């Protein structure tokens, strides 16, 4: 956790917690790596489109991402389904909030992924082209840009890509390097109680 994040409070109990999918719940980048389209150290930006790949590589990646079954075939990020269950049981009103690509298959594929890996959230899925419009008390996302656009509550940056380098993380954004670190922080908060 970054030093500026330690003093911020996160308030649970009947509070809406929004959770992004790609890179937070499901292993999107890992699928690109497994397909041999990218190397982990090449994923230095939030979006693969911004990593400086050749047009041919970008087209190959786009073809995979837009293929039938891509999203529902993604593996869960380790500990993500269990973490969501823990957050639900500790009082958070958890919703998945994701921005699929403008591809009808992706919208259905993301919902099928939730049904398979997090069936307890099947009725708690928000798919939108603009996450900034969705209201909640806190938002967990791996996109610093998305969190900076979202102006509705506590912003939580969950970094699961160790090669991604952020230039500067604003002080109003909590920063964690994995689900266990994030849950540890939230569990400590629950033990101490609201102040």
C-alpha cells in the first residue's frame, strides 16, 4: 500500500462496492501472454493498444479478444472469487462493473464468466460503456485512468500486473498490489471499526 493511502478510511456495511473485471477478477493479460501474442514485460501500459505494438500484432490481439469465447475462457485472478465472497459476507454490497469492448460477444461473454466463476454475483453485474456514470461508495479497478474519471467515492487501484508502471498515483486513490493486501487492509478496518 502506498504511504498516502494509509490514512484514508473505507466505510463498509450496506455500502455499494463496484469491482472491475479485466485485470481485477479475470486474467485478461495472462490470456494474451499464453497465446504467445505478448510478453509480460511488454505490458507496461493499462491498455495493450498503448504499448507500441506493430499494427500486425495489434490486429492479432484484437482478433483474439473479439473471438467467440474469449472472455468466458479467462481464468480468475488468484483469490478474486473468494475475496468477493469475503467482501459480501463482511457487509459490502458488491457489484461487478465492467466496460466490455464494443463487441456483442464480449458483453455476453463477461456475463457468462461471472456465472461460471462468481455465480453469487449473477444478479449483480453492471456492463457499461462509461463506468464514470455508475454510482457507488467505492470502486476497485486496475485502471488508474478509469478511477481518475470516476468521481463518486473511495477509489481503489488494484495492481495485478507487476510490469505496469504508474507515473504518479493521486493521493485520493488507495493502491494495493494484489487481493491479499487489499483484503488485509479491509479486514484490519473491520476489526478496528469505523472512527
